[in-house]
C-alpha cells in the first residue's frame, strides 16, 4: 500500500507531464493550437509540481543524511525535526527517527546494564520491550551474559566466603592453639624454674645431708673403735678379776694357815702359863724356905722374890699374847669371810664381764653395720646430689625451651593474624580484581586539597592521583595504619569513605568503600575522574 | 495558559514493541518527541516541542516520585519509574519510563532522554497504584506542598529501604 502510494507519488506527476506534453504535440500536429497551449500550460504546472516534490524529497533526504551521519559518528541526540509531513518525505523522517530511537534506546540500555555489571550490580537487565530483530537478540544475549556473570559471581562469592570462613576458622584455631601453647610454655617455664629452684634447694639439702651422713659415718667408726677398746678393757678386767679370784683363794689358804699357827701359839702359850704358874709356886716355896732359913736365906728370899715377879710378868705377858692371838684369830676369821665375799663378788664381776663381752660384741657388730649403712647412705646421697644436678640442668634447658616455645607461639599467633588479614585482603581484591585492574589504568592525576579524618585524628592532604576505586594522597601524615578506616572530604564537602591499603614514602593509598558511598559521592568521584581523564587527553 | 484538563477514567494503551521516546533540555523542555508519543498523548509534535514535559503530568502522580527522578538525574544516574500520564483528552496511560542523561562530546550533560514502555499491568495494579495512592494521601495531608513533599519522599525512601538495597534494585525486583 505504502509502496504503491509512494510509487504513485514519485511517478504520477512526471507521467502526467509526459502525457500532457505528448497531448500537446498531438494537438500541434492536429493543428489545434489552443488545445496545445492549454496542454503545455498544464505540463508546465505539472513540471512545477514535480520540481516542488523533488525539492521536498531532496530536503528530507538531506536531513536524513545528517541524522544518519550523526548516528554513524555515535551521536544519538540528533533527529529529523521536520515532523508531520505528508508522503514519502514524512515517512522517511519518521523511519529515520524511529531507527535512531531504537538504536539510542538499545545503546542506553546496553551501556546502563554493562555499567551496572561494572559496579557489581546484577539486578539491572536490558528491557526487551520495544527491541526488535538483532537489537532484541543482542539485548537477550547481554541479559543472558549478565545472568551467567551474576551466577558466577554469586558462586564465586559463596566460594570465597566459604574459603574466607574456613581460613578464618583455621586462623582462629591456630591463634587459639598458639595461645594455649603460649600458656603451656609459660606454665612449663614456671614449672621448670620452680623445679630448678627446688632442685637447687634439694641439692643444698642433699649436700648438707651428705655432710651429716659423712659425720655420722665417722662417729659410727669411732663408736666401733671405742666399742672394741671397751671390749679389750673388759677382757683385761675379766683377766684381772680371774687373777683376783685366784689371789683371794690363795689368801684364804694363807689366812687359814695363819689361824692354825695362832691356835698352835695358843697351845704353846698354855704351856708357858703352866710353866709360869709352877714357877710362881716354886718361888712361893722358896720364899717360905728362905724365911725359915732366916738370915742365910735372906739372899735367897730376894732371888725367890724376883723369880716370883718374873713368873707374874710371864703370866701377864702370856695373857696379853692370848688376847692378841684371839684378836688375830678373830681378824683372820673376818679376813677369811671377807676374802670369801671378795671371791663371790669377783665371780659375779666375771660373770657380768662375760655378759658385757657379748653385749659389746653385739654392739660392735651393730656399729659396723651402722657404719656400712651410713657409708651406703653417703653414696646414696652423693648419687642423689648428682642426679639433682642433672635435674637442675634439665630444668634450665626446659626453661630455655619454654621461653623459645613461648616466643614461637607468639610469632605463630602473629603469623595467624597476618594470614587472616592477607586472606581477607586477597579475597577483597579477588572479588573485584578485574575491576581494579581495569580502573587502575584509569588513574588520573589529582592535585586538589582534601581533609582525611581517621580515628587517629584529622589532617590535610593533597590528592596525588585518583581512580574510581581508590586514590593516593600525600601530606603531613599522622601515625596511620594499614586497614584504618578514613573519611575523605574535598572542596565539594562530599564525604568519601575509604580504607588505607598501603603507606609508603610519605604517601597513603586508599581504597574507596563504594558500598558505603552516597550517590552524590560516587557521582562526584566519577566527575573528578572523567574531568581528569579529559584533561590528560587534552594534554 | 491552557485550560486545565479534567482527568477521565479512559485508559489509552500501546503495544509492547512500541517505545514512547522524548528528549528534553536540562530544564525539562521537550526537544524531541517520536510519533508514538504524539499519537498516544494526542498533542501534535509542534505542540510538544519546547513544551515542559509536565504537559502530560497526571494529578494522580505523587510529586515525590518526580523529586526522586530529578534527584537521580542530577547525580547523572539513570532512573526507572512507573508513571501515569495524562493525554490531551484527560485519558490516562501507564508507562514504565527509563530516563537517562544525554552527554555531549565534552562529557557534560546536555539534556535528558526518556524511553517509555508498556508496563507490567500486574505490577501497576498490585504495587504501584496502592503505593502512589498512599504517597498522594501523605502529600495531601499536609497544608504546605513543601511539607507534603518532604513527608511523602521520606515515606517512599522508608518503603524502599525496608524492601531492597536501593530504589533501582526494588524497581527491578518487582
């Protein structure tokens, strides 16, 4: 319909002019000048119509060429704004605008969907409504690709989450274990040093005990010696006692002989007393006789007197001797009794001595045993001392090992923490690795002043360079640490949250925390980067 | 100005493979409208050109939705929105609008572009109409339009926050 009407629009006026001109030629040949003139006039009018139509179409074509050129150059803003024209010119305008609209819509949709993927937002899909043919197929392909990327990213997120969780749990176990190990090492060290102390105490006690035992051994040896000496003394006193017993027996015999002799003297003294009595009697007779003889007998009477005195003296003397002998006999009897007593006592002593000898022998045996035992004890204490010295050495070694173990456990724990941080950072980078790499190339020079606020204070800095994901800043840096969260504000007073990733040569590198960024902040960042890029390109 | 158009209950529909396209300058004045746009809204292209885009604004639309739209555009971000528009006759038509900034060769925003498609009728009926009704009531409940806008915008943001990470995500999850 459109085609036939278009064809009609294109050919009808021309055909009419040709027919009119042919009619005019016929009229001239038929010699009908009026008709011919009329037809020529009509043909001229038709030619004018053809001309106008041709100019209209030509203008529409020119506008279409402009739109098509702009589209070819990637400018989708240009449209043919000569609306609502009838015929082919209007159709051309609408067709070219419709084409531009569809391509424009597709480009906007596709780039927005891809931009969303770039920012790790996977909910954004190209809306297929209104898309046709190859554009619809391309939209479907891009949406399917986004689905696949989303699935992969989700699977990747799950894997990295799991990996992170596993590593974290391993590190936690490691840190726990190393903390336990540190605790054990501390206790071990304490134990070892306590052992060392106790061993030292024991060593000095044992050394003292050893000295005591030594002295006891000496004392025991002396005791044995003394006991032997006592034994010998007892033996000698037993011998003396035995000698005394035999002497006492002899004395008894001698005293018995003495008693016999005294009795014999007594008998002799009796005879002497008899003689003295008779003598006295004779003297008495002589005196009587002399008295009768008177003067002749007078001298004799003197002799008789003297004999009488002599006899009296003898009698007195014998009496005294008798008394003495009685005394001697009494003394002898007493001596015999005493000697017999002494003999009994000595026999008793002898018996006791024999007993004593047995005791002393037992004592000697006992002290010998004691001495031997003490000797063994001394050897024992010496060995104990040696072993304690060994224990002290081992305790010191253990203490040193425990110290080493403790520092190792500390190092282990620190390594564990470092591992956790490294893995966390690795996962963060891994998740956005391709993005980072892509945008690292888009780093543009900075130069503007910013304020960086952190928990350690706020300070002025200058932006060295910047990208969509992070930036480098220099200035009078306070004591910052890798991993510190900071907030960066520039002249536009827009807060950009970031995390310090490295500190080097007076500069810090930060990664922007895009998830926490306000749209205004992301937008400001995007403008900064694109401005920088434009300036770099211009330079 | 033109006499106020009285909205009617007549609904105009268009085909799923059609797109209503318009471009505006930075102030929202129409610089291009395609034939579908002209056909659906009933204004000629001559009438549409240089007219404010609000020419097709329907009184059932809460103002906070347009605030959100312009806020996002000011951040150079694309916006999706379900919009109820009003034709010259007072009839209405629902669209799912995708509005994006247009950039010049120097990277600066030169204007805005809107592609409008047939929306999912189920979403409009079950989600959008009740939501917009509520926002509209909030706006009407305040004496000053400014306060009403603040309140309804806060309400919209709360609803977004309770359902999804962002407005965009919420729109795509419907």
